[in-house]
C-alpha cells in the first residue's frame, strides 16, 4: 500500500490543485463529521477528561469550564478552521477553543502559533504533500477579525506575510533560536494566545514552553497540542514538581480528548492582574 501511495503521489500532485484538495477535504469533513456531530450533539454529550495542577487545584474556573465542553457539538470555529485547511476541527480542538476564546472574538488580541503545517515531507511533523501551510493562522485571522496573528516554523520555505499575519523562523529544540524569535520587534509586548503545534515530542514541547510561557499577557492562554498517551507520566511529573511550583498562580489543565492516540491538550492560563 505504501508503495502504491508513493507511485500515485506525483500523479495526484500534478492533477489536483491545493485549492481543489482543500475544497474536497472540507466537503468530506462537512458530510462525514460536521453533520453527524450536529445531529448527535442534540442527544448525546461527550466531555473531555480534565486534570488540574498547581493553581488549577481546588476549584479552578478554567478546569470547570473545560469539563462542560461537549466535544460532539460543532462550532463556528470548527467550520472556519476546516475551511481554511487546518486539521484542528478534525482533532476536536475547536470545541475547546471556542469555549476558551468566544468572548474575546471582537478584541484586538495577539495570537501566536508555532508550526505552520509544512507540506515538505522531509521535515519532521509535516502535514503531507497536500498540507496547507499557514492554514491555522488564516483561521485565527478570520475568527478574530481585529487580531494580529503571528507564526513560526523550522521550514523556512513556507514562511509568508499577509494582511495581519507575520511568520518567522524558529527551531523549537534550540533555546537560542526561541529567544531570538521572541526578541524580534513585532513579537515584543507579549501574546494573548500561544498555540504550540510544532514538533510533537516531549523534549520539543518542554523546550518551547520553558522559553515562551513568560510571553503570555495577563489573562493569556498557552496551549500545547497533540500530546500523546505515551508522554502522560512525564507531563504529570513535570507539572507537579516544576511548573505548578514555579508558577503557583497559573492554572494548568490537562485535557484528555481521546482514549488513544495523541490528540490531547495542555491548557495554561495566566491570571489577570
């Protein structure tokens, strides 16, 4: 099967344009996921498992909020992200994000996302040849009409600049590269939302988190995506012994969306001042 896919890949790439593939994907998602979820959510509720650390213990408002999210109920953000070519709707992140950010839609927020969605198959954590680099950034721009949106990726070939979007290079395994990223003039001043959707390894997640959590503005939210079950124990230990003690007033909430696979989230909220 893999050999057949390799043989067909050049033909498919030449035959179908990225916009055509994106349109077909959206139509497939709408019929196979959106409509069935819309109907099912009227009768069934499926909420995530939530575990809090540090400031999230003892009645965290963030933990309580996320415990009530119905993952089956599609949202406007689900449609926006999927139509822009992002996989966040497929991964069921968008119901969580809608609950977190709906109240801020009309605010001039600053949004940053690491990982643009490289379609270069030689790059780790690429989205395949039909990936749409920058899809999530364009989704954030549409969802937040007054926002400034920033992004970064290790693949220099997909960096771009558009209306209200600026992207930069960053190697999230290199602390010096992360510090250089945040020193750029357009990124100074902090972020209201930081999404880490880069290299999906524990080492990469921790490295970027340690160098970027201080970039949150008061009331800001930091999210690490695509956390796998095989790293849960490492995450729990790190959150209990380090982050919860270093940032005692922050809310740390682990959101388990699936019973297998890697589509789980760490959500961190900085208190308002």
